[in-house]
C-alpha cells in the first residue's frame, strides 16, 4: 500500500471548444497543518450533484475512451448552447466528489487532529474522488466504532438534505411536505425521517415500480404522476396531510405547477369563505434538482399566496448556523445504520468509474442505481 505522499485524483476539464475530458492524475498529498489530517479515501458516492460537475450536459452516449488501463481518459462533447452557462469552469481542470469516508493515516500537531489518528471518518470538502485527502479537522466527522467507510460515505449530502427539508418545513410554518422523484436514495431516507418523526409526507413518483419501492418501506401517501387520475390522487393526499410545501427534484415541465394547483384545490375544499384571489394560505415549491432541464411551466390556478424558488443544502446550512447544523449531523451519526443507511448497487475503482459501460449506468441518475467509488480498491 502507498505511503499516501501522493495518489490518484479524478479530474474533469471542460475546454473552450466544448470538449469534456475526464482523467486521472497523480497529485502530491499536502502535508497536514496543525489542525489538519490526511485521510485515505475508501468510499465516496456518485451523487446527482457530483454528476453536474463530472459530466454536466455532455453527450456521454458518444463518449470515447483512450489512455491506458491505469490512467484512462474519457472525452465527450458538450453542446455549444450550454457553454455560456459554464463559462466559469472553462479550461480549468476540476477535482470531483463532494463527500466520502476513509481512515486517518497522518495528522497535524494539534490535539484535535491527533485524536483522529487511525479513526474512520466521514468527510465533506470536495475532491473526494481521490486516493488521499488533506482536510481540516472540522471537515471530518468521526464515525462510531464498527462503522465501515462504505456505511459512512454518504453521511452529508443526502442525510442533511433530507433533514434540511423537514427543518425548512418547520421553520417556515408548514406541517407536512411533498417530495418528487421520491423513490430515490434521498427520498427513501426522507420517508424514514417522516415516519420516525410523525410528519405527513406526500411522495410523487413516475411509475408503479417506484411506488412499490416506497410502499415496501412503509410510505403512506404515494402518487404516480404517470397515472390518469394523478391530480385527483395528489389532491386527496394533500387534503389528508395538509402539506403546503414541496421539494422538487424534477425542476422542469409541469409538475411544480401541478403541485401548486393541487395544494390550492385541497385548501379550498375546507375553506369557509370564497375569495376571488384564492386562499390566503401560502403554498411553496422549492426546486432542488433538475432531472428535467426544460422550462418550468406554471398555469395560474393557485391564487396569489404562493412561491417558487431554489433550495440547496450548503446555503441552508450557512443560514441556520453551525450550532443547528451540528445538531443535524449528530442525528445522522446516531442513526447512520437505520434512518440514514444508504444502499449501493456497485463499488468501483477510480479506473472503473471511467469505463463507458459504468458511466452509461450511473450517468442516467436512475432510481436504484447508486454507485460507490473506492479510490483505493486494489491499491
């Protein structure tokens, strides 16, 4: 095994001419400062947020691979129309991977750093698709004894996003919520939180198979957007739960507007007085993903008390502050093997992550296909 002085790191480079190049480079591992540690990365998930940087809008169906088995290079084209929106990253080789877990192999001189020596930690801080990472102590979350890096690899993004949704719901005065693309890893986690905490949750899925996934884990309200009676079923679920806030992973098309219309219809079913301006109950949709990249279509059938906006985890954590954020993190650690357990369909090395057949699977962002990279697999 390597001494960790240097290691492979996955890089994504989008050139000005629209060519995307994904490659592995050998980089020196920075020596830890007093309050830093070096972690051997042993598990890092491929989340939708990682794919945005890794492959973006590139046409991976026509991707090509070159280089060697140890150092493959994948190239693909990004449509010219997409380049202006990516101006800030053009010609800059960027490391990828938001979160991960591994074992601390070297530490700086501070007591806090030394206390982590040999421990398995979860990490946040970017550039996780690498064999080694030098990180500040506060970017590491020590995992309970007996927790593997694979079990702790998805400690941050999905668990804190799911908890952030219920926390936003409470802070903004709502009592129940709606979630789209709800059979995802994150969606299943959100169901476990809501069942445990007694929160009403309306799950919107796109087919019967996804509905079945949620029914198996005890979800109460599951509605299929492809069914002919979708709006009726959605409205009924909203009447039962009283949900007036939604988190939408789809982003484009009609769904956000349909949710607002159904919320308004549900509210009006119990209204005592008619108002031509619609109900005065505020209805909110937060878009946090873009599985559908088309424009958002909003029919105007939901009165005047409504909002639609974006929601992202890291701005939310900054808004609530470190103390509230730490409480959420401690809950994740306490329930890591239950509420916040993640399931992966495949564990790949850095080289295997660049194989075209693997990219074709994880690049689809399909429900039930979650990949985990072990940068030190076989090392």
